[in-house]
């Protein structure tokens, strides 16, 4: 397959993503780049149909590109475009194409301008980044020094994008996504909804009859701890018509799944909760034991959360529950820290101390071993207001990390439901007070 520049090649319908880096193979870093690319292309209605992770070796990269082009019409290679000796992705592409690398004048000018702008001297090692395979073209990198690379092979195309996430995303948006959008012969539209506390199998079962009646809608289920994103997609010649069909489909899904739907998938559960609190003019404070500050962290990730989150206490030890939140010593002595009554007093204590409208508390056993006879996965949640309290008991499964992540979702969803005046969600056993 010989390199050939062509602006007429059709949009790739099949895509292979190759992540380059010994650090990914060793587990030193997690390959989040491929997942971001898959999600971004999914928004365009283009599925990644093949993918792999390879080491920082020229021949290995060249072989991976060759294999990718046998399977797919486009190959996106991420990583290995920097200035150091182990950044050999450009050389891998050149080896595959059977060409040399040469200094790209336009990319060099852009790189020199960038270094001048940040008032740093440019070295010969930096200029290695603009030595591109002959026959390729550069893609501007607005947030870094290494440009992306585009190289056509008849009706196939290879893109090289940087490894650092911000740079990778910038180059994708500048040179890869526009290519796909411009060259596609049909319109693909996706719409995704976020659900909480329903298992993937239950979501699929609830939607099975509807999905069978709507074969024109492709439906995918994307699970994470205690959450499932339902992705709907459709294609057609008229983007407005396809969007209208998907809007109607999303309304159907909302009606079928009911109050398990948190909202659009682009909005996290924490963002939804902050928005609801803001709209209601209410505030919350959190007392965390099992979750160890994860709820507060999730909420403070949301811009504007300072208007609704009054503060929080991580009362991890049994004594701190009494000292900081006023949980009765007798209750702790009789039942231990993992108890619904302890959760209620934690919620009320943190609400009073921060003068918030609502207090939210978690206590439980994340593992790996049981505590005071309470099995791993036991979770007690409580929400207190000036007039009432509700505590919820949940039994979770998984390792320590999974249980803690599930607990955050359960806590935030209970808060969401409380604000909306809804009952606790599936698998939550409630007990009302007041």
C-alpha cells in the first residue's frame, strides 16, 4: 500500500486505535487515551472496531499499523511523538510506508513560534518532533509542541496523535474529527442517558421490547459501578431528521426506566445533584466514614458547588464519630460504628455543625474483612433535614474499590431522590423517621 495524498478519500467507517508505550504494557499507566478516542468517535456514530497496545519499538509500531490497515480504513496511533529517544512512532510510520523522514517546514515554523511565545530556547532535540515521514502532513497542536501527523494510503489513512491527554484531544479535534465529519457520506447521531442503581441486565431487560420494536435505533449499554449509560444511535441522510428520531427515542427510554434516569450522560450524577440543589436553593453537608471524602470530592469537582456544599467531615475512626459529630457513645458501644442509627446521628450532626439544610452520611464495611460481625459490602446511608430523617441499608458486592465507588453513587442518588421528593432507589431498604 503506497502513500498518496488524497482529499477525496471517504470517511473511514472502521477505525483501529493503537496506543504506543511501554508504560501502558507494564501497567505503570492506564490506557485512558483509547477510551477517550472511542467515546469521541462514538459521538460521531463511528465505532472503533479494533485496537491494541504496543511497545516503543519501530518495527513493532510499523507492524501494528500494517495490521490495522488490513482490518480498518483508518488507523489512529497515539503516543510516541515527543523529543526523546523512545519516541519512535514517526519512525514506525515511515518504516511502514517505506520512506525517510524529513523536516516539515510548516511544522518547524509553528514550533519555533511556540517556543518564542513562551520565551524558551529551542534545541535540536525539540526539532526532532517536526521530522515527519515524507508524503505525510502535520496537524497543529495548540497545547503542546509535538504536531500530529496525517498520511493517506489510497483510500486508507493513518493519523498520529500525541500521548499526553490534553495534546491528544487537541490534535484529534483539530485534524481527525473534522476529517471524519467532512468526508462522511451519511449522518450518525448519538444520544446517551445516565441511569443509577439499576444493573445493566435489568436495564436491558426493561428496554428489550422497545428495542425490538425500533430496529432503526442501535442501543448500547455502558456500565460502571452502580451506573449504566444507555447510548442510542441512528444514521440517515438528514441530520435534523435523525436527531428528531433520537429525541423521541430518548423520551421513550426515560418513560420506561422512570426515576432511575439521572439525565443526559454528559452530566455526571454529582453535577445533577449540584444543579438540583442550586435550583431548589438548598444546601448540604456530608459526613463520611466508608467513603472517606469521595462524596465531597465528587461534588467539589463541579464548578459552582461551593454555593450548595457547606462542608464535610471524614469521621473514619469510631471515636471521631462521637467527638466531631456527636454520635452517642452508648450507641457506638452497643452497635459499633456500622449501624443505621450511627448513620442517622452522623447526618444530623454534620447538618447542625455546618448549618445546612440537609446532612448526608455514610458508614459501612468496604473490606477486605468484615467488621464487628458486619459483612463486607454493608452500607448505611442517612439524610437528615430539620423535620425528618431517612436511613437506608444497602448490601454491595465487589472489591474494596468497587464498593466505595458504588457507595458514592448510592449516596448521591439518595440525595438526588430526596431533593426531588422521590423514594429511595432499587436495592435501598429505607426507614423513615419524623
